[in-house]
C-alpha cells in the first residue's frame, strides 16, 4: 500500500539522494532572500521530500505551503554543483500533495473542466476580462479592500477582451512572394492566444518574412503548465496527450514557441509526464524559440540593413527564467535587439533574475510577488531604458504591473511586438 501511495515520489529518489546539502541553492533563490526560511530553499524542500517518503513528516498545511512558495525559476538547479533536478523533485511532491488534498479545490475544476477545452477557456477569459473592468474603475477607497490592490492601487490585469489568436490566424500561413526555406508549427500558449494575440500575429509575420511557412494547428490546447506546476499530473498528462495528437502528424522541421514557460514545459515536462511516449519525445526535440530561429536564419542582419538614422530608442531586456535556464536561450534576443535600426541596447543589472510572476504564484502570494517585482522594476529604471523587452507573456504582465506600481513610465514589450514596432516605423 505504501509503495503505491508514494510511487511517483519514489521515482525521484535518485535525484533526492544526489543532494549534498551544500547550500549553494540559497544564493539567488527569490523566496529565500525575502524570508530566510530554510524550508523555502531547494535543500530544505529536498529534506522535506525525504521526510515525506520516510513518513517522518506528514502533509501538513505548512509543508504544502512551503512547496507552493516556489517560483519554479530553476535558479537552484542551475547553481547546484551535483546537478540535482530540483523541479522534478518539487513537482513529484506537489503531485503527491495534490492527490491527497485535491477535494473541493476550485483550481481542480479549472484544470479538469476548463484548460483542456479552448472554447470554455475563452469564455472564462472573457468573463474575467469583463469583471476586471469594474475592478480597474473602482475608486481607491473601495479598491483598497479588493484582493491584489494594496493601498488602493489595483494590479494590472491581462487584456482578455480581445479577439483570440485562434480567430485571427489561418491554420496554414505561407510566406508572401518568397521561396519557403523552412516549414514549422507554432505553439502559441494560452496567454498569447487570449491576452496578447498581436504577439502571435507578429511572430508568424516575422517568420513568413523570413521565408518560413507556419502551421498553426487549431487543435492545440494549454501546454499544461498550470496543472503541472500545481501537481495535477492527471490533467497535465491529458493536455500533453492532446497536444501530442495535434502536432504528431505535421510534416514540420520545428515547433516554434514565443512563450518561455510553454517552451520549457513542452521541452522538459512532457518527457516526465509521458515517459514512454516517442511522439512526445519527438515533439520535445523539435521545440525552438522564435528568436533563436530568426537568428538561425540570419534575420538580424536584415534588421540592421534598414534605415538607422534618427534618435536612438533605448531598450533593455529581461530574461524569462524558463527561456534562459529552461531552454538555454539568452544570446539570440540580445543579438536581435542590438541589430534593430534606431535602437540602443543597454544591459540591466541582474537581467536574468526572476521577476516574481510565475503564474499562480502571483495570485496566491501577490505581496511577495510584488516585492520581487519591485527589485526588477528598480533595475529596469536604473538602466535608463524607455522600453523593456521580454519573451514571456507572464513576465510581460508582471513587469508591467511592477513598473506601474512603482510609478515608472517604461513600456514593456514582447520581443516580437518590439521588432514589429521598430521595423514598421522604418518603412
């Protein structure tokens, strides 16, 4: 009985035993640097995981909270000398906690009854967008009593009342008057589909301009990140299988992403969710960030060739955790930004530190999320840039909120949107 109960958790025992308890994971851990709590570090969580397996530690509310107080920023696994896959351990523990305590959770309903169904998700997004209008218009004296509105300043909410990317894009998007050099599929992710559809349009346009035919399968669903990071492996597996079917029979060279978290989940989590599925592995092997593909095709040289006269627009770049640490992409966006005409690129301090967004974390622990975001906002302000570019919709939302809360008039742009803005101005 015990063996079945801890089966998934036992699957990461080798990773647990790799920890040498050196405390290297303390440095750069956003939640530890705010709390100085040992159980919020990777070392502390790994010890808790071992205790759960040994049944010397129970699944108390405190233990559950310690594992939810994690941004999944991958900093600990990056700095770990023996290379412990910390996220794999944390996810296994969250899965165990989720299975034990899932009854009555509204998130369970959303995971199981909304995320796998794009039409339902679109309806929920529109309802949320409509509700946020009242939230934003409320006077400060009233708004101060609302959640996520400290001192009466309502948080920036995603623009969910736009028409979705699914309704804007065709399934097959061919290059205009150009020879096709590559054929790829595009995985947009929910935030791009529902909140930032223009980003998806610009990604496809830039790839078309480079001679890339882009297939946008309408059967794709949420990548599964909300369920996966919450520990809902059943729903995460269901979503992974739906996406596997949507992309399996496409004759494409690559699967392009413009959301760092989606890319990291497709690339790494699917092999854990569907360990014996060759189609899922093939899908993971094809994942590439759109910026990396543009650089691979030499598009930054074409950007540089455009009219470079006039006043320079100063821009900096924020590295999404799941892009730099999850997919190893950091040079490509900088190379693009440095070659855009009329743009001066400046590096901010700690560009790869977490911004504090991390999906559900920012909902459950908004104050801590904003404490982390404040440091990032200060670094952006100190850089002197008037625009900060990034490559993750969740980071885009978090940075906008953090900068707004600090009173800094600095625009936040997805790299695809910024490329379009700059190049359109040069035509």
